[in-house]
C-alpha cells in the first residue's frame, strides 16, 4: 500500500509565508495612494465652500449688530499654498471657527488671502473672488460672485 501525501509540512508553510511577506514588502510602497489625495481635495473644496457660505450667512444674520465690518475668512500661509484658515467676526475680532489644511492638498488664491462679506452678503473691497483646491491632478475652483456673494464650486 502506497502512502499519499495529503498535507503541507511545517517547513513548506514557513517558506510560503516568507515569500508572501517579501512580496508584500515590495508591493505596498508601490501602491498608488493618489486616489486618497484626490478625494481629500474634493472633500476640502466642499468644506471651504460650506465655510464660505457660513461666513456669508453670519454676516447677513448679524447685520443689525455689525453693520459695517461683517464676517470674513482669512487664509494663512503664502498665496500659492495656504496652510489653514479661520472665520472671523470683523467687528469684535473673535474667531468663530478654524480649520487646518492637509499638506497633501494645495489651496491657493490669485490676489488675496481675505474673503470678507458685508451685512448684505456681498464681498467687500479687497476680497479675492476665487480659490483653487488641487491634489494629484484633480482641481476644484471655488468662485464667489462679488455683487451677490453667491458661492459656486466646480471641478476643473
């Protein structure tokens, strides 16, 4: 009667696990995590859009107490790559909210780091009208209409 082998030996299992470990060490650094950065760009673009709308709404709702200065968002860092931003009551200089910007995502503006809304919800003089959010080839443009204060976010 012949004996047939029906299982793997312990040594064979150890060799297979070692090969799988070596392949994992080689493959994981080569995986493309760009899709995560692309999603971060979209999420941040919509977050900034929401915060701009909140700032405009605060300026309109507080118009009786704050008839001249309104509310604004100030971005920190160079114009080509902001690092954080905050929503401010421009009369009391009180910070309402702040947000840091992920280093994987580039947020920039053309001429100014300030977006200030007056009591009617319109942009005040000295405010920029566009913010660009981009990461890994995906880009979003947030545009503010100066006359009405309406905010629109589109993917480029």
